[in-house]
C-alpha cells in the first residue's frame, strides 16, 4: 500500500523501511523486546513520500544523546522547573513547556522514531502544524506500509482522513479548538518525569539561548517506552533535551539499546513562521 498525500504543502519523507505499528509515547509498548514479538519485516522497496516539504530546521542545538554533561553555569536565569544541576521540578517544567508552546502564534512539531536491528527497521513519523493565532491545526501520523491518519482542525471542527489496508475513509465532527492538545506534552512529560538529568550546558546561537541537559539515569523506562520493561536487558538508555529560556523543550532525543534498538527525535520549529492550507481532501471529509 502506498498512502496518498495527507500533508498540506510540506513533504515528509519516511526514512524507515516497511515496519510494524509503533505506539506513541505512553500508549503501549514499543517493540524493543524479542519475546513474543514478530520479526521486524525485511525492507520491501522504497518508502512512500508525501507531497510536502520537510520543515526547515530552526537554529536550535542538537539534542544528541551522546552529548557530554554541561558545567552547570550559575549566572543563568533558569526556566521554571529547571536548575543548574538538572530538572528541579518536573511538574513545573511541564507546565512551563505547555505555557510557552501555547503562547507561540504558530509552530511545527515533529516526532520520529526508528526501531529495529541490523537486518531491518521500522518507524513512525508524527507531524503537527499549528496556527494558534487563527485556531487551526493539521496533524498527521504515518507508519510505513501500515497506515496514515491526518486531522485538520478549523472553526471548532475536526476533519479526518485515514488510510490502511482496508482503504481510505473520511469523517468530521464538531470539536472545540484547544491549544494544549498540540503542545506535545504526551511526548515531553515522560522525559521530564522519568529521567534524572546532569548539569546544564549553556548553548548560545545567533538568535536564542538554550540549555542542554543529558541524562544521568532513566529512573522509569516504562514511563517512556510504555509496557513492561526488563531493565536488566537494557544495555543503554540515554536521553538529551534542549530547553529555551522560557521553558519550552525545543528538542529531545533518546536511544535505547536492548533486544532491538530504538532511537527517537522530536522538535519544535518554525516558531511564529509556519503556514499551511486546507488539505486537498477537506471537502470529502466535510461532506462525510
């Protein structure tokens, strides 16, 4: 199956081969264990492409899980919930993230995961294009050769397109626009709750100042990957986050090495500068 376009005016190229359905963070287990898991399928041709451009990267430091610990600068105005020696209060830090992101006029959020071994990989890509100023949003989740689901939000209604092996379906319903649902907190909160971070590293770019934190210990792997986790079978679990001075987690990345390896990257970009149109399937969903 080659899913039709579900993205408005940007191109998301899935860089992973044919795969199994991966769960979003906190929903159910990511298949990093061999027990009772089907083998990761072999690649079968090139992955499909959607007809829109990859979001341009902002000038944000890399959230590299291999990054070294910082030197804990003291003369820095740390965002709410953060300190020189790590995350001081995860609940406060999560609140600061949501408050900052929902204050942006517009932005793009991306989440990419890849799971597999030396023979084959699989993955999932999620995209949010958000226009808080006009209370519009577009979300898309694509699992290569499995399914593609998109939602477009406008005028307190949501319009749906879904494609899988059974075909394509459309739907719509009334739904009040809530900025919080697009803040990515379901992805960010587990990292702040379940990781002990080391000392902060101050990173200054031409436009902004950021703080980068690298994990010392993941205290609750299940909180991040979902499902039951046998910690003795984890060879590596490293996490890095990049936070702006207002408390938004602008980037994060983590690596899990177990029976299968998992890498995840997420980012918030195109702050106050993204734009998008109605998807080309809007009228079909509106009339459903």
